[in-house]
C-alpha cells in the first residue's frame, strides 16, 4: 500500500476542491508513491507527534490541521513547524492534512459532532455558493441512455436525496463533416440531420473533470458538443456547519451539562439562558463565531462552536444561546473519522490514533 492510496480514500470522502481558499490541505510532506508501514492520526502535528510516529514505526501522519499553513520559506529549525517538517523528511514520514474540506462535507467534522449529540433531521447550515454546474449535451437518440448513465456514474444528476436526475428533450441536430474527420454518422461535406436527445444534468463543480471525461469517453461522436454553465444555486450537500434537532426537548442547563460530558470540556463559555427548552441545535467545529447570524436565521435555540470573542457574545439578540466549547474540543472526534475511513478498506497495516495531547490551551 502506498501513500497515494490513503490520499485517495480521504479525498473520495472529502474532496480537496472543497477546501477554503485560505487553506492548505492534501499531501504536504513526502512522496505519494512511498509504501506505508503504519499510519498515525492526530488533530495537530507537533514535534512530539512526529517523535511518536518515529517510535511507533508510522511513516504517514494524517492530521486535521495542516502543519504547513502559511508559506514555508526556510528550514532552519527556527520554529516548531520547521523542526517538525525537517524531522519528518529526515525520517521518511509523509504528512497529510484534511482541514476545511473535512469541515465542508455533511458527514465530516460537523456530522461527527451531530452524531455525538444525537441530532436528527440535520442539514448544512450554510450551503456552498457558486459550486454547482450544469452540463448540456446532445446524443443520438439510440445512444442517449448510455451517455446519460455514464454521466450519472461520474457523479452528475444528484439533487438532494435523489440521484439519476436529468432533463431530456428530442430534436434534430445538424453538422457537416470536413476533410480529415471520421464522423460516426453522415458523409464528408454533406450537411447531416440527426435525431438527437438533449441531456441536461447538474453536478458539483469539483466533479467537472470526471463528468466531462465520462461524456467524452462514452459519447459516440468524434467531437461531442456540450455546454458547461455555472449556476448560482447553493449546493445543499456541502458547506459550513450543520443544524439539526434533538429527539426530545431538553432544559438548556441540562443540555449544557450533556455537552460538557460528551466533549470532555473543562469549561463552557455560554450566554444567558433563554426561557425555553432546547430543540434546534446549530453546530460548527473549530472557529465558528462568524456564522452566528446564520444560526439565528435558522432559528436554532443554541449554537455550539469555538473561538468566540468577548463582543461576539453580545450578538445573540436574545434569540439564541452561544455555547463556546473550545476549538480543539469541538474537533477532537475528527480523528475517529480518519480512522473509520482508512480502516474500512485498509487492513494490511496498523492505524493508530495519537496519544499526544496537542490542545495548546490549559484550564486552571
């Protein structure tokens, strides 16, 4: 088994194209063709984590937070990032990160939080915008089904809880083959009229290459005609945060105690409790303070996230409770996601979850 195999597994679950523009996900250190001995999983990577990988004979570290986030211009050992990278290279340890792409899939970071809280009827809090495309193509009527099915297999035609979605309309296509062409139907220099089916399907933008390749590989024409259109529709399957419901209403203070236990919080910072029970719950792993207004708009009773600043707590409008459980605490179960993804299909080597405490915050 090679490093690229693990990269492919994780990216099938959380495509790299879903990472935010400021992020730095993917294989950060190492050779993608290197054989894997064992894998170490962590939320963060520190020198101590690299030392742990060396001691446990792990030559791939998978982390949630990228070790290299901003530009790395030197390797002189001046800070922990440089020392960690140098030590990983020296010991042939590859480093891979899945950060905001793991945040932006419904079963990723926030999906795991929702699972721990027992939320039902979950949906993306802030669906991704400008991430949906439509493909329009034209195929001979007898070949339309084969082309359509190829597009579906490549990931097109998925809308909400439905797949195999397309629009089809029969008409007449025209073309004239010129010298050097090898037309599927028709003759050189004679205008040909062909009964065709117009096929329209939508797909997430990050699937564009594989959808177009599926079209080209399965269309009978030498040069298939197709249009790609960018859509303004939100992409409901991907985006920031989640909102869901508890099976039963619960008192706010009781729910806060449940959260504290589930996430092993040393403390929770929260706003005034409202005179109603908790039913609708909004969540965002990591630093989610900037999305408070979306939680309010979604009529959540409580918003669970981390890294709220002092003045953020004034923005509840007496409509919602903020529960700041901490950045690390909200993302800690991401290690379990990596473990489940890898061990589900890979059984030829050990996958270990790091024993190192990487949360830099302590509580007195």
